C-alpha cells in the first residue's frame, strides 16, 4: 500500500519537479538538460501559431478597412521565423519561464544570458570605482528591478500541465504548457500568449 501511495504521489508531483529542473537548467543555460525537458518541434509549432495569431490580431485592430493591411499581415506572419527561432533556445526558454514572453514584435529577442559572477572563479580584483553616494538632500532613488511575475500552476488534464504568468493586474497573462510523455516524464511543448 505504501508503494502505491508513493508512486501516486510522485506521479502527481512529477510535472512540478520537471518544471523546477527545466527552470534551473534554463537559467543556467544548460542546453543539454533543457533539451531533455523541451519538445522543440511541438514548442516551435506552438510559438509559430501563437505569435502569428498575436500579429494577426494586432494588424486587424489597426487595419480599419485598409486593403493593404491584409498584405502587411501576410508579410508579418511570413517573417516570424527568426522570432520563433530565438525563443526555441535555452535563452528563450529561460526568458519565457522568467516572465518575458514573445510579444509579437518581430525585432524582439530574449535577453542574452548574463553571468552574475556567483559561480565564476576568482579573478583579478575589480578596480571599478563604487558609485558615489547621493548628495545630502538628494531623494532620488535608483530604479528598481522589475518584479517577478505572479505564477499559478496546475493540471489542465491528466496529460497537460500549465504554468500561467502575469506581472500585474492589468497585464496580459500567458501560459507555458508541459505535456506528459510516458508515465512520469513531462516536456515543455506549447505556449499560450495572452491567455485568459
């Protein structure tokens, strides 16, 4: 009986564990481990569909009966390949899992990995002078880094698990979808932009 309960518990927790491993690997830009948790063909197809839909909705909203808008929409959709390719990478997966999804801007790219120095070997001392203290009476505060998105996660079905991200009350939500492969294996296979 204990074994059955343990197997059921592990089965229930398996997408949460896969998501944690995927996020850690993506943040570390460990391409080999990320590849174990991403179904790239399905993920690319989903990105292409979602970004194409996002572009189409934007162009339709701006068209206002302009017959040339349809041509512009077709050209825009044809040019989404580089954006899809940029997000179907460890950097793109990390951006997606950290609240920076593609927004339909064809020039957008996920931020490149920046080494914080926490895991780098010690090198020569940094000789960059420290920033000066603010002058007395100067009340300006340095800009604050963006807050991490609010996330919710849960099963959509026995074979689909969704993580939904939202930065603020008025911001659009989006979801990363993991699909079951086998009994305990989960892979990032889709994204839903502007999820409701």
